[in-house]
């Protein structure tokens, strides 16, 4: 016999189990765009407890819309290994580039990260950080609907050995840390430098180079590296995002062992 009670109970029990497992993670990744999803999948595959927090209903960030709504994005040959690891198909443009259906890429990265063991929560906004004794110790989260409506509801906290700003152009997390605390980031000015105009080749290189720790316990990947370290934007080429996520996973595997 079908009892509605069992449907609700099944949802609540499983959601709560996942959320309880995320109260103390190895890594919390803020933002479920391409760079965050790639990092999450590789880290979870290696057995780390990884939580991804996405403020919107649909994870995937800026992938879905391709270039100006034309639904393909481009990736460089060097990034093809990530597409293969996530079983995402593509078509060849020439010997250096492939074209990827943006809908296949968004859904492939989301499913791949979840399948590899990352816990992805949607409709949760990170509104602040936990900071003490000179390092980031976790995130302060709230229900996106509560924030959208301006309801005066207090947030809750999730602790982590490392937090990642994968929020894209907005670099929400680094910005909040810098605005609210009298601290110096690991940038030349101690503050976010700001994103520069479009220049694809150096932009793609810099995204990967600048995937690193920006303050003790806080890392940046993807487009937020441009805002934080003053990189160019690159338009709808996504190889840098994929490789940034892959590099971050490598860095964090070592980092988490030491912390
Ligand atoms: C929870 C949040 C919060 C918050 C934001 O923008 P994204 O797709 O991120 P990247 O860096 O992996 O990829 C960038 C790429 O999509 C892009 O924009 C490119 C290549 N642009 C080039 C150009 O020239 O314009 O995803 C970030 C995600 C989004 O889903 C946000 O909703 C989410 O982060 N987010 N989630 N709490 N405070 N802030």
C-alpha cells in the first residue's frame, strides 16, 4: 500500500543523512559551475568527503547557455582528458579544439561529480565564512529562498579543512572575506585585483596558474581566479575551467592530508 508518509519520510531521512555527513567535510566547494564540479568529482573519487553548495535550483553555472545562447562551448585538446573522465562526448573542431554540447557538458559534469561521490546541495547560498586564528574554518549557509525574500532567518554553519571559492565572476566568497575582515589575501595588493577584459589565450593560462590558496584555508578556482588575481576573461572556451578544477583536486588532496 502506498502511504504518502513514506514518500516524505524517505526524502527527509536521506536529505538529512547527506546534510549531517556535510557538517564537517574535508572540502566545501562553493559554486557548482564547471571548475567546482570537476574538482568535486576528482576529490570524491579519491575518497575525500566533498560538499558542493549551489545557490540556484540547477547546478551547472555558466555552462548551459554556451556562447550567447548558441549551445556549444569549446575546449582545448589538453582538457579533453577531463571530458573523457566524465564520459562527455564532443565533436572535433580541428587538431587543437573540440566543440562540446553545453547541455551534455553541464549534465555530464553534474552527474559525474555526484556519481563519483560528491554531495551536491542546491538552493543553499553561502553568505559568510567562519574565520578564526588567521584561517578560514568553514562556511555560513542559508536557504536561498530566505535570502531572496529578505526573511530575517539566521544561517547555520558547515566546517571544512578547506573551502573553495568556485563562484565564478562574482568571487562572492573571497569578496566577503576581504570586505568583512581586516586581512591580507595572497595577492599583490592584499585585496581582490578585479577581472580584466577579454583576451582568451592568456586568460586560459592564468586561470590554471592562479588556481591556488588565496588565504589560509581558502582556495580559488575557475573564473573567480580572474577576479581575485586580475586575469583576463576568455569567453565561451571552457578548457581552462576543466583544467583548473583538475589542478585544484591535486592541490587539495595533498593539503587535506596535512590539515
Ligand atoms: C552558493 C554560489 C554563490 C554563493 C555564486 O560561474 P560558474 O560557471 O563558475 P566557473 O568559474 O566554474 O565557470 C565559469 C564559466 O561558467 C564562465 O562564466 C566563463 C568561462 N566565462 C568567460 C567569460 O568571458 O565570461 O558557476 C559559479 C556557480 C554558479 O552556479 C552560481 O550560482 C554559484 O556559483 N554561486 N553558490 N553560494 N554565494 N555565488
